[in-house]
C-alpha cells in the first residue's frame, strides 16, 4: 500500500471518529451549548436547523431549546472524510 492511501485511510478514520463523537453527544454536542427552558419530555416539536449566525450553526433538538455549535466543528469531519476518500480512490482512478 502506498503512503497516499495510508494517509487517506488515516484521514477517514479521524473524520469518522469525530463525526461519531459528535453524534453520541447530541443534542448538547461538544464545543456547543444549549439553552434550557424546561419543556416537559415529549412536548417538543422535533429537531430543526435554525440557521447560521456569527460562524455558529443554530439548531433546536426539541423545538423549544436553542443550541449552537461552531460551524468549523461541524464541517471538519465532513472535510476530512471527503479528502480521505479522495486520497484512497486516487490511485484507483489513475490506474484506469
């Protein structure tokens, strides 16, 4: 296996690991914060993306509380996975 493929596999592992940790910590998420308005369990309206403000992704996990997470934290695993996939597939593309 050449070094480019190994680097790609490493980036994929890191990207998937970060994404997995973010999903496990939902809705609070690492590097983010939520308001707590004390809505009783089951009375929420579902997860929704509110928008982007000042470099933060705003979302609501239950329809009442508002949470924010830095956009860089959300986009980092996506970028690592995309670059890692490209590096893993690049030798296969150049072969053909």
